[in-house]
């Protein structure tokens, strides 16, 4: 590492005297916010890092697109080499999205000794460990605070603020788009397609919003959180995922009637050595703090053995909130430059990955089924639950418009995922059960 250290010492001296040049990959929602913050907060940034920050080159796809921020046309390029090969550029800020091509750009940058700041959870969830290893080898920082929960400094809180504790659970709303959609659908009865279009127009959604609504974006963030929080190599495929596309108006109506609010929730839970990580629509009692997190806002509960319960809340998507996290990472890179300690903060996972089996994962469940309205139907259903020792917290039976059928809505007490899946299968096989309409996880204590 001799050459790396010499370079770091030289940079530490330079940073006191000359501006730091940044190369930006992307000038969309987040990239525009980054340029605005660097321009508008320049005084405060100089005060913190000791020198001006200059955006030297910006990679875009289309040089002639209209932009949310004014930049000199000479800064724009459609050729990544103009950014990567510029020897004056010390830090690459990646806010273009994408995985394979973007990974190549970042690996090249790191190997050339350029520090990287990224907001790209797709990339970090899939290749975070590899990129961090290359960064460390080359004495470079690779920071990715904006990749989880937008403007909330949750990664730094886990790594630094809670460094002395052992995290047992992280649970929260980590996707702004779906929270925006569910808020508008449940509060105002707005149609799904309309609110999704609104979230896209506001810059909350991913370029392909399927990742948001199918829960994949949240899953990537939960993989990143679990990796850091549990110091374990959690992969994306270890996260169980269910999105919001199957949620119906009826589901939202029933949750309201029973005093619940529906949220897309990420849960990472450790019991002893074993962990579970999932993303799924979940019902919370209206009185639960997560029930009142609305619109594009995110909130994450972090439970530590020593600290107990902490909650982090803030905007989870959008231009300036996300850019705040990106530029704060840039400040961290520059502070490390001054101290000559870049590339030394990433810590390898401490524990071997051990995942819980479905019989070790416990939750309460909401279930809505359509059944034949005949004598003994109810008894047959309850028998299936009691055979597995699963009892009911709430139950509601209503006649359906379709003659001869009834709707039964059940909220169970805690059951193992294995028992619950077996129960669902047995219900589906039951002749009197016309349809299992929906099923969701339930958290917190109801009224
Ligand atoms: P965006 O608005 O679609 O902007 C992407 C930018 O990158 C555009 O300027 C685009 O150029 C450029 N670009 C994309 N692919 C390119 C390519 N192959 N070559 C050259 N330029 C390319 O996306 P965004 O919402 O800012 O998101 C950027 C990243 O931040 C993503 O990884 C996203 O997941 C992450 N993120 C976003 C948010 C948010 O609230 N939006 C929050 C947290 C993290 P043109 O403008 O010429 O098309
Ligand atoms: N599409 C993401 C969201 C952007 O809605 O949360 C922030 O990561």
C-alpha cells in the first residue's frame, strides 16, 4: 500500500490549497439536486472541508435534454471516458442508475484511485461487497448513504452512531414511491395508476417503477441494511419479497374498518445467530408510529440490545433530500482526504450468514376469504387453525352480494410462517372455501 499512502498524503496537502474536482455520472432527479447543493451550500462546504468543490464533468445520455438545473453546456458529455480519464477528477458521484455498465465505470474509477459516492442500491445490493473490496485495495472511499431511505442518514447511524451496540431488528418503510401510493389510495381513494404516475412525475420512482411497486427496490435496501446492521453477507435472494400490486380497495377498506393502516414494510430480524429479511405489505394499528408516516416519507426502527428502540424518519426520495445524503458522503470523502485515511472505513462482515427457516419466523396475519354460507362452514375453518394451535385476535363475517357466499376476515395471533402457509394450503383445498382473497402480515398490537 506504499504508493496508495504516498498519494493520500499528497492529496491531503493539496486539498488545503486547491479545489476538489468532482465528476458526475447522471444529471437527472438526484444529479440536479447534487449540483444545486454544491452551488448553493458552497460557503458552508468550504468551511467544513477547507477548499471549494467544483463539478468538472457530467455524464448524461442525451446532451440536449432539458434539465432542472442550469449548467454550462461544456460540462456535459455523453462519453464516460471524459469523466473517468480526467486526471484532475478526484471523486466520482454516480447518480445515473443501472447495474452492469455502471459497475464497470465504478470499478475503473476505483482502480484509477478515484473515490466513489453512489446512490445506487441496485448496484450496492448486488455487487456492494466486490466494489468495497476493490475500493479498499486501492485506498479509495466508496460511500452509498443515499442508497437507503433517501435523506435519512441511516447507514451512518448504523455504522457509526450505533457502532457499540448489537442490532437485533430493523423495521420500516424504505420505499417512498409505494408509501406515496398507499397513502393516496387509502386516504383519498385515488386510483393506483394515477398516483403511480404522480410519484413518477415527482421524481420518486425508479426509471422502471416495477422495482418500486413489486418491492424489489425495498428488498435491495433491506439487503444493504441487514448486511451492515447484522455484519453478515446477506444477499438480495435472501430477502423474501412481496410488493403492493395485489392490494385491492377492499383490502384497504377492511384494514381501515379493523383499525389498521397498510404499509410496505421491510423487516430484518435477528434471533441469536439466525436472521430473517423480508419486504411485504403489512398492517399496523392506526396508533402505531409507522401508520402515520405518509407520502414519500420513510421511517426505520432500529432495535439494539443496549440502546433499545430508536426511530429514524425523513424524506425517502426526491431530488434535494437524496442529494443531501450524496453531498454529505462527498464531505466525508474530503475529510478523509485531509486526514489521509481514505479507503479504511469499510469493515468486512463478522458473522457467517445463517437464515431462519419458515418454522422459525413468527408473525400475526390478516386473512380474507370467501366461503359458502352454509351450516358448519365456520367450524371447518376454525378447526384448521386450532389443529395448528393458531388462535384468532379478530374475526368478522359479512354476507356477500353473491347469494350463498360470505366473506370472513380474520386477524390471527402469532403463528409460524410454516404453520400459516400450511393453513392457507388446507383452506384452499377445503370445498366450502371459494377463494382466499388476500393475506398480509400484521405488526403491533391492535385495538
Ligand atoms: P434519473 O432522473 O433517471 O437520472 C438518471 C441520469 O443519468 C440522467 O441524467 C441520464 O441522462 C443519466 N444516464 C442514465 N443512464 C445513462 C447512461 N447509460 N449513460 C449516460 N448517462 C446516463 O434517475 P434519478 O432518479 O436521479 O436516480 C439516479 C440514481 O439514484 C438511481 O440509482 C436511483 O436508484 C438512485 N436514487 C434515486 C432517488 C430518487 O428519489 N430519485 C433516491 C435515492 C436513490 P439523461 O438525463 O440524458 O437521460
Ligand atoms: N424509488 C425510490 C423510492 C427512490 O421511491 O424510495 C429512493 O430510493
